[in-house]
């Protein structure tokens, strides 16, 4: 691993030389005078004094050499439509949208909330904001009105861009009533709402003087010049999922973000100009920002925007897209692969996947059985990698653009270049040894592309992310990890998902891994519940690959015993769940995050909190049925 180790070492020991060289991957309107200003730890400013623009780097600079190449392909299995845009066509649509936004009073530094499904107009709006120097804040379409209102009040937008609705499994989700209610609840509502009417909600209400129809609005073609921003100015705000109380807005800069995106495509994702990437995320999440929109377009690739599910019309739909559009790089989530595990594995072999170089997975820890199943099923390298909304790009990953290191199932491999990663003991912040569980931490300065602060709250940024270790200023990921004897890292789950069983601290993720080792289990969620004798006990909810195995009480008991034996072998009796309940699906948000805290709350008779983002309410009812809750 000499090549990659050398690169990583140089990125840490010679930060300014390393990133100064990488910065040549993007266009600068004005060159930067200093690569890094770290005079006020832990705040880092990258490429100080340099001026650039994300929209220019994603669109304009490609017009000369690849204006006729497809830039964006939209595929919707929800409304059965496909649209594609060349770089020249994308340029026109973004300029047209920027003209709309500008006429509605949007300018440099203004905030615009984008509350839309995965449709091309959402991409146009995002890039139009970047073009104007405005700060976009994309909120996942379908979020509850109260959640949207909290984000409105934090960002104080001058405009909201929305659609009449989205679609899920062919069922229309009207957005406008949620928008209207959020504005009613908000203390700082936008004065205008720009609406893209898809024709999904014929009864959509309208507020005269405030609501503006995208199609009726003046949209003559205009060339709107890019607003050149200083590198450290904010590009967007993205509110982290699962926040409670005041929203936590991750603030991203302009120059550092552009350079990080430009560097990650060849180094990590092995994607280049003219190739095609298919990222299955939603634009409302960090993955959608980074790897549907910014990184692929900055790299001159064709990016696929998908509206739909991995199982509609059948569980082979994604692989058909890979075949039909000659996809070279694919990026999805472990949750989606676990869904596919419950379907016919022959669908993995049905289509020609010869164009596909890699499948990347991130979002939740990838268990070893699922990693092995999809890698063997596709016959392609499947690269687990680990990152956060806050970092904006991978923290741990194989970097096959530099060196093709072997993949270990269940491991996101090694620290990515730029990250001075440590595994620190919770007790005294000392470095952990091999195979010792500890907190995954990053020694600042954080590399380019990571969050620069929390929007409007520098103090909260420092306290939240750099306050875990009293004697050291280090960024805590709030995740447990271990490093094996070969230097490979494994993520064990959140530090706040730790239970104390009779004095033994166990991560619920470790127990989930053990349950998933049973060949009959597709996926599971483990939560800690209060126990009068042992303090806490793990409780497991599992989805069987074959529902007939648990169709009877006898079958459930037999499989439960086998699972208990599996956990005993993997972790010892201390990790054995109090019980294993069988369900056909786990309650998840629309981004694929399992609602473990809500499950734990229900198990303990507490309020499960805001459940408006749940994908399928029927999954929650199954949990209640298991627990005997009416």
C-alpha cells in the first residue's frame, strides 16, 4: 500500500502543498493568495482570497469541449418519464432559472429553500442559486410542515422553490399543503414561493401575490453572469437529519467544496469526463448534493437523477438502468441493498453490467454478509466507504484511483487523503491499539469540503463537534470504530447507540452485525431497553429473507433460538438479545435511516417523537404489534 500511504502522508504533513496542487483541478476567476488560514482553530479557511463559482465549474467551463454531451439524465419510474439535457441545454435551463430567481429579488448571500422531489427543475434551481451567489438550502421533499418551518426560521430565506408534489410507489405526495402550513408556522417566512407544477395535484391551493407558477413566469432566455465568490463564502446550508430542538445547519464553503469534489471523482470514485455515474440518493441529502450534482458535473460526467424505488417496477430496475445508460460508477446505500436481498438474486445477473466499474455504498455501516452478497451477486468490486453530512465527502474509503488495495467485506478500508484520523479512547483521548474499540476522531484542520461552521452559530459548531475531549481539540464523528492488524477500519455505530448490560458497554451495531451473520436474516435493528436486573438489554427486530420461516409461532421460536446461538458465537452470551421479534420491514425515514430511537422509545413506553418522515407507517405498526402496544 505504498502509493496510497505516501499520498495520504503528504496530504497530512504537507497540507498546503498538497491542496494547492489539487486546486488546479477547478477554474479560479481570481487566484488564491494563501492555501490555508488556520489562525482561529478549529475554523479553517481554504484557498483564501481566491474567487470562483460552483455553477461555472459544473456547467460553463464544459461548454467548449463537451457542450453536446449529456450532462443530466432524469429517469422517473414514478411517472414513467425520461428526460436528458446536454451541457449546453443545462446551461440554458440554469440561466433561465437564474433569471427567474433574480427577478424575484434573489441575490448574493440570500438564502433560498428548495423543497422539491428528484426532478430536473430542482437541479436547475440549485445551480441557479450557485450562479447568483445565493445560498441554497435543500429540504427533503415530504418533510413535515413543522420540520420545514424550523428550517425556514433558521435560514430566513427570501424565496422558497417547491413543486405541487412528489410520488412514492405511484402514490402522490402533495407538497403545497405542507408548504402553506410551514409558512403559517414560521416566524420568518419567505415573501415569495416559486412552484413547479407537475400536474400531480389538480386541487393545489394558491396564495395570490405570494405564489408564482414556474411555467407562467417570464422565462425568456438570458445569460446571467456568474457571481464570483471568495472561496470561504457559504455555498449552501444542509440541515442534518435526526436533529432535535433547534435545527443544525451544516454550512459548506465554495472553493474548498469545489476542490474536494473535483479531487474525489478521479481518486476515490474513479470517474472521469465523458463517463456516467448513477447515484440513487435524493437531492435533499448530502450524497445528492455531492454526488448527483456537484462532483459529477465538475468532473464533466453524465449524472443520472432517479425518481423511484429500487423495486419498482421490479427489483432489477437499477441494473437495467446500468445496462441501458452504460453506467460506469454507481453509488447507493446499504439499506437499499438489504431491500434487494429479499428479492430474486437472479435479477442481479439479468442485465449486461459490463460498463460498471464499481458500486459504492455509504449511509449506514455495511454488514459483512450484505457486502459479500452484493459483491458476489454482481461480480463487481463493491466499495464500502464512510462519511457524514458534515464532511461532504468520504472520510474512510479505498482510493482505487491511486492504488487498488484489496477490499475487506464490512470495512470502509482506510482514512481518505486529507484526513488526520485517530481512534481515541473515550476515557482519556489516548490512541487505541489494533482491534480496540474507540471513538473515530479527526485532528483539525478539517480538509477542504468539510463543513466550515454551523449556520449562524460558531459557538455551537465548536461545542458540538470539538467538545468531546477536554484536553484535545479534535473533531468527533460520534461513531465507534476499530482498526484491525492490517490497518483496515470498521465502523461499529454511533457512540450514543451504546447500551450498558450489567456493566458491559455494547454497541447496538455490534449486536446487529452478529444477528445479520445468520444466513436467514435480511436485516435487523437492535435497540437498548431498560431492564430492572441488568440496567439495559438489547432487543432485536429482524426481517427474514423468507417470510414463511416465521409464519408460525413454532417457526419464530426456532429461528430465534438459532439467532441467539449465532450471537453467542459472535459476541458471547452478554450480547444475546432479550428477545428477537420478526417483522416484514423496519421503520425507516425516506432517506433509508432506521428509526432506532423511535423503536427504543416505544419499547420503553416513551413518546417515539416526530414520525412524519417515516417511509411506511405500517412498519411502525408491526413494531407496536410485536410489543403489544395498542
